[in-house]
């Protein structure tokens, strides 16, 4: 790896500090203290992805003497960004405020405002959130029940290569984009797309990526290929990038997230295999982890000879799988089971919670509860 001399300061910004990861397991420590350069960490649920990213930042500052203002860390949600900020401030004090951190969308919005002319946007552009997007579709005559589904199709059209929209949806999409353009607005997808295009301009790309000497990415599996291209543009020269994610999880595939970003990372940064794998699941009981593993083993793995996190936490309750012929039959069993359990243990109705897959199921379930005398 060719290291740039601008990566490291001449003195430790936290004078005399000795780096010690907080409660890190051996596999976490291996990830946190990996050599400076491209690092890909595979980590399943409950393995401590965000913990490792935070400790990696501390390691880079305290052990590798990288100035805090040369570090850029990306999270997937505002909540995660807030968590990282508060924990870094606890460990690093005011130094934490020098670190560039937040969601990728926030980063893109800031960059586009700085380079609005080069990105083809007018100064002072606005950002259309989901509520505004829905109001646009309403004005365009889209029925309420189809509005969010239509927005999902727009996102899939933008980020999934082989996605094909119905011609009517395609016409609607053209009108939607024109509506936003006339009002100097962009939605969240556009923020990423326009930033990716912006960073293809050599002069902009050189100016932007020179600002940071280390890039870190949390929840790497949630990136779309376009989002990954933004990350890659920032790190391709100094190659000091730390990405942590779950290669078996892709719950945002409807939005274009793709496991291919893992192999793309390895190819782009010359890794033959992931740098590290977190070995512990600290969230889930052993029985749940084992059952999930039995199901996941039917999938074709991205990386051969992949090891997986294990749990030593016992499960208080047995795991059962039940099959029903209809939704009505299922809710009847739920009511009977709740009534029986309450009778056996003397609990209050307020001690129980029922989770269901989609909001539209709620009204029917509530009606069945009331009929059965369950408040």
C-alpha cells in the first residue's frame, strides 16, 4: 500500500494515551487493531459492528496518530450517527467534534450544496422528504394506497440494474422528476445519485478526497452500488478504509442494497478475502443462533470457508414452529395461547405484546381480540 505522508500527524493528539479497546473480544480486537489500509470486517447480528467502528476510530487516533479532522465515518441511520457521536465524545472529549461523521445522505447533501454549480443544481435547493414525496404523488393523481409502493418502484428503478417499471409507472416517474426539478428539489435518492456523478469529475474528486485520510463505514451491507461508488471515490487513493457489515443480511434489497458490494470492495482494494470475522453473537441465545444458521446454510455464501458468530447465552424458552392453514386459524391459536398463559401465570393483559408483519393486519387482529374478550 502506498501511504501518503499527509495521513499521520507528527505527534499523538491525545498525548501519552495508551490504546486499550473497551471490553473487546479477541475477534473484535483483531478487527479494531488491523493494519492501516483496506479492512473488511464480516459481522452478523449482535456481533458488535458499531462498537468495532467506534473503537477503530479511537485506535486510529490514539495508536496510529491520525488527526481526528482527517477521519470520516459513515452510518446508515441518524440514530446510529447520534450513538457514535455520544460514545466518541465520552472517550475522546472535544477531539470527537473534529471527526466528520453522520449518514451518507447528510454527507451528500452537504457536498452538493458546496458544489451546487458543478452538480447541476441551483443554490439553495431543497430536499423532499417522504411526506413531501407522497404529497407530490397525491397531486399527480396517485391513489393513497399506491403512493408508497410507487415510491418504492422509483427507488428500485434508480438503483437495481435489472428492474423494469410498468410503462405507466415510467411515465409517472418522468413527471415526478420534472415536478421536483421545477421547484429546485431533490429527494434522498437523488442526493446519492448526483453526488456519485459529482465525484466522477476529476477536479471535484481530488479536492474532496484530499480532506480525509481515513474512511469508515458502518452497516456496509445496506449500501447500494451507487452509494458504494461514493465511498470508493473518497478512499481509492489513500486506501485507508474500514468497512464492517453482515454479508448474509440484505433487508434493503428492495432499495437497491446488494451483497455484491462486498466482492466489489475486495476487488477494488485488492483483498483476497475479508480481513476479519467477528466470532461472537452477544445479543441472541444459542438456540436462536443455531436455528438461524440452519436456515442460512441453504444460501450460497459470498465468501467460501466463512466462519460464523456463535453464542454462549442460553435460551429460557424452547423454539417452536407452527403451521396454520389460514390467518384466521393462526389468530385463534394466538388468542387461545395468550388466554392459557395468562391463566397459568396470573399476568396482566398489559404484560403481553403481539408483533405482526404489516400494519394492515392490525385492525383484523384487534377485532378478533375484542370479540374474544381480550382488551
